[in-house]
């Protein structure tokens, strides 16, 4: 039989049993929709994870603690000083090493305050961070100017009214008071006195020149990895702090009993190691940990997030696949009933010269058509469900998720879902097709 005859016969049979065919297609439709929607939720979750890390330099490794002397790591410095910086620069894969120092600060503008830390980095580090500025410029070497994250202007609270106060650092003056963090919150460094009964000396406020601010990310109130950060050039910050605290040791630095500087050694809070690519960062991280050096890297977290997202996709897809499996059983049942109802027709076709292959192709075409129609309509329904989810529940979560969509249906899922439904229909028709091939022509003709 020609393919045109096979197609015409198969489609005619489906039309003659339109109600049963529709019910079977409905089962495939529900199963396909369940698979697509479930997998799309997993893809949306994965996209959300990726978007959270899209503005982070995955080539960096953060070193936050040296190995202790008891670890017996020969040749590895046990302090976060310049010797550790030189050691990290010699580790294979390191392209640059940037020391980091944090100065705790109470920022104030108008009548509002914000407690944070100013992060000092070498000026050459900022161009490598791919920062997108809304206005201003990056900190310059040797100068003390602060670069603000995109959400810092929304973090000030008026103590008198308890209401947030949005600041404009291009028009308003930013002040800073050096503090230290104790068990009960920030404490002004300049406060207190030798006589406990004497009133505390008011902490000194310093004008903080602002060099620029980062561009806001996506929708309003969307937080990014640098939204609350305050940066400054490392050398400029240290020089400024020494002037602000004359004769006193800087916070977290070696000091005598009376609080004066002890020696010239400077202790950094962190080192950031820049590598060639994310894979080199992972290798660097493993090397440092083998040497008992405390280190972390953002690429490690995104790998874990991606692994979790893949697992979620597999679980969601498996739940949806159960519905599609039930639909496959329905297709097999429908085709088997079709074999029993068309026994005489099959016998006549065999007597007229139809081959066993033609009989098998006819039934496989019918079952594949049911799978294809169910998959196609299920895809359209899934796109509609995805649209509704993104514009209802997804819109409600927009403040927290930003521009990330709750349900994402990529092209591979669009094509793969229809092909998979068609394949399921074809496989479900294998047993009925084999049953039809084995029928005896004479017995089939005598059957009423």
C-alpha cells in the first residue's frame, strides 16, 4: 500500500471513532501539559538562580582565613598580611590578588542613619568587577571617595518618624561615623572617657565624598549582589582612617594595651584572588582548601544552585511523566479496542494483498497521530498556563524575584514535548499493531 493510502485509511478510522479518539487525545493533552508546566517551573527556578549570579565575577576566589599554626602547613603564612598576599600571588592560576579591609561605619544623611561597612579594595580591582554605574566614576588610586551600591539610597531610616528616607547623594551630603560592632550593636569609637561619670564625648561625623553609584538592577526594589555595598580605594581608606583616629590603632589591627598601633604589620580582612575563568577559580579553591586556607568562591554556589535546579526539573518532570504514562495506557487500550472492532476489515485487507508491514504501519500511524495531536494541543495549553502563572503568581513575587519568570518554556521543551508525546503514542500502539498482524485472514473474514 502507498503511504497516501495508509494515511487516508488511518485518518478515516480516527474520524469514525471521533468521540473515543477525542477522549484519548484528552488524556495525552493532560499528560503533556503536566510535563511541560512542571519542567517549566524547574527551568524558571534555574533561570532565577542564574540571574542572581549574573552580576557576580565568577573568576574570583575569596580568602578569609589563614591556616592555624597547629595545622603544620610548612611555608604557608599564618596571618592575613602582606606575606599571605605574596604567597597567594605565587599560587598557580592566580592572575591578581587584591587585599580587602572593612571599616565599620554609621552613615547618615539628613536625619536618617544606615549602619554598614566600607569595603576597601585596590583601585585596579574595580574595573575587573564589571560594575555598571548610574552616575559618577570608579574610585581613583590614593583618594578617599566612596562608591555606593544601587540600593544604598533606600536604606536610610529617620529615627524621629521611623519612616524610610530616600537619599540623593548628588544633592545631599553624606556623613560617616566610625564604629565597632559589639554584642549589643554598633558603638562609636570616639565615645566614652576616663571618668565614668563624665558625659560621653559625641562621636565625630566626617563628610564622605561620593564618587558614584551603581545602576539599579531591573525592576524597582530588586536587590543584586552589590546593592548594599559601599566601596573605597584601599590606600585612600587607610590614610583617611589614620587621620580620623590619630594615635590610635585601626580596628582589627595589632595594638598595645592602651590602644596605640603596635608595629607596622597590617592585617587584612580578606584577599580576593582573580583567576582566568570560573573553572580556574574552582581549581584554585580546591588547592587552597587542601592547604587548610579558608576560602570560598561564588562559582561554587552557582554550581550547587544549578545542580539543585536540575534535580528539581527531574522531580517535576517525573511527576508530570506519570500523567503521560497513564495517557499511553489509554492509547494502547483505544488501539486494542480498534483492533477487535476492525477484525473483519483487517482480514479483507490481508486477502486483498496488504502486507503485514502495511497493517502495522496503519495502526502505528493512528496511535502516533493521537500522541501528536495530544502533544500539540497540550503545548498550546501549557503556554497559556505559563502565561497565567507569570502574570499572576509570578507578578506577585516580582518584588523578590525581579525580572526572573516563574515559568519558562524554552525552545527545546517546545519541540521535545511534542516529539515525546508522539513517541509515546507510537510505542503505545506497538502491541495492538502486533495483535493486528497476527490475525488469521480467514478467521478475521468470518468474524462478525
